């Protein structure tokens, strides 16, 4: 069971980000135009790098998830990271 990293819990019409560091949990939910249901655990270090690349001038961010990798296109920059394998902490019963 993964107790660190950020879960991208994508459901129809929304994406929920759940971050764990072994002791604390943070949760954020955004409405998005989406029809798929996907879950992926992204390493915390990769999320830190993605935040550094984000800029208010970005018009579009494209997120692509495969079985083992996440790819994010930010205008002229493409970021790729390996995903964490395994099951994520069951947060829905706590929140």
C-alpha cells in the first residue's frame, strides 16, 4: 500500500488530488471535462517539479496517463515521470 505520493483520482467530471507524506493528508478537487475513470499515484518529487513548471500565462495543460507513466504538456515543455505501483490509502472513508 502506498502511503506517500499524490493520487490523481479522475472520475466523470472531476479530478481529486490526494497527497500523503506518511503522516499528513491533503485533498483538493477540481471540476474538469472528462468521461473516464482513472487512478494514478504520482511521486511527490515529480509533483514538486510540475509545480515549478506551472505559470499563470499557461492557457492549456494536457495530462496523459498510461499504465506506468504520466506525461504533462505545458506549452513548450513536456514533463514525464514514472508512476508508483500499488494501491493507495483508502481516503474516501475518512473525508
